[in-house]
C-alpha cells in the first residue's frame, strides 16, 4: 500500500515537472535565453529521477519489470525520452532547441498514461504466461527505445518542414522578379556540405536570420542520426521478438497485426535511410518520408491496442 501510494505521488509530481520543463523549453524558442535552457536541463534531470522512482516502485510491488501493459509502456516511453535528452547533454552534443522536442514528448506520453488511461488499466497485474520469459526485457525494451528515438527523429523532420516552408514562402512573397519566382522552388538553398563547409548550391538566396539557417541544418542532421539509431534498435527488437515468438507460439512470424505494422514501420525507415545514403537525398524529400514514419510508428504502437485483436493485445485500450 505504501509503495502504491508513493508511486501515485511520484507519477503526478513527475508529470507536473514535465509540463513545467516543456513551458521552459518553449520559452527558450521564443526568447533564446541560455538561462532558460540551463533551467530546463536541470528540470529534465529531476523529471528523469522522478519517473525512475515511479518505475522502480512499480517493479518492487508488482514483482516484475514494468513492461506488461499500456500504462507501463507509456511511462517507460516518457522515461526514455527524458533519458535521450540527458545523454545528449552529458555528451556535450546538445543544441538549444533539443528540449523543445524531447520535453513535450515526455510530457504527452506521461500525460496520456497518467490522465488519459482509466484507473483499471493503470493497475499492475500478474504477467500472462506468454510474457513470463527472459525475452520480455530484451524485446520490449528494444522496441520502446526504437520508438522513442524514431519519434524524436521524425519530430525533427516535421519541424524542419515547417520552418523551411515558412522561409520559402517569405522569400517567394518578397521576390518581385518573375525569374526568381520560377527559379527558387527548384533550389534546395538550405542544404549544407559538411565537408566543404559551404552551400551545395552555387546560387542561394541570403536571408537575414542566420540562426534559422543553422537551425534547419541541425534539424536535418539530427533527424538523420536519430532515425539511423532508431532503425537499428527496431531491427534488433523485431529479430528478438521473432525468436521469442518461436519459443512461445512455435512460429517466427505469424502476420499478427502488430508484426505486420512493425514490418511496415521498418520498411518506411529503410526507405528513408536508403534515400539518404544511396540516393544522396537531403532536405525536404527524406523529411517528408520521416514525417510519414511518425504516424506509422503511432499506428504500430497503438493500433493493436485500439483494436484489441491479435497475439499482442495485452492491456488493450477499449
């Protein structure tokens, strides 16, 4: 009873912290203040500790890892989003806009688990026989790590598309020459050659806000790196799940709805990486593929839970 009450308090405190940290990082986008960014980083660390307390407490009184139902998976997803932010900051690779992506991700997933799910679904229960396996931690943790990483990469691509669309529109509206109007949409003026440290296009349109130009380059690069890592984790998660399925159900692949959507998700991001590595695409085209991947990930993650069908329908939503 004490552990359950402690978990309940920690969950609400950590959600309040994620909300405050999100407001701080959104304020950083507006005011571009280093003090706000530093405060947000400290708040994210406190949030991470609180969510860790929730998961550890739940593990202690349930007797198993918190990976068995929708509530626990959402809490773990929020914890991973916070961890990604802290790891990047510790390695000294953080950028000022990073918290504006990771903090809302942690807040929304945490809020859905804490406030969106009914109390019955938040209660811990005994693991069903199929989940009582040493593969549980390997498979589920890899899948959730891949989801969190892929979602961060996809959100970076979505932000990239929004900013470049606004800048392109502003330039087009300000261009009076009809030749410029017809020429500009065919140019990826925002691309940057990391080796030559120069614009790839010999003809580009300067704009006053250098910070925005630098921002979209960072968003494109971070999206590529995050999706590359997430794709590797997703591959490991699918392979470990196939081995587990063979042990539990006697078949590596049964075209279960979750398995089918996992394959679709893997294919979408394989296409993204193929266009980046082999075709040399940068900028808007791969960002559109990554934006599509954002919705595919959510369908894969929640689709089976919404329908309540298939072999993976543990802790379904309806």
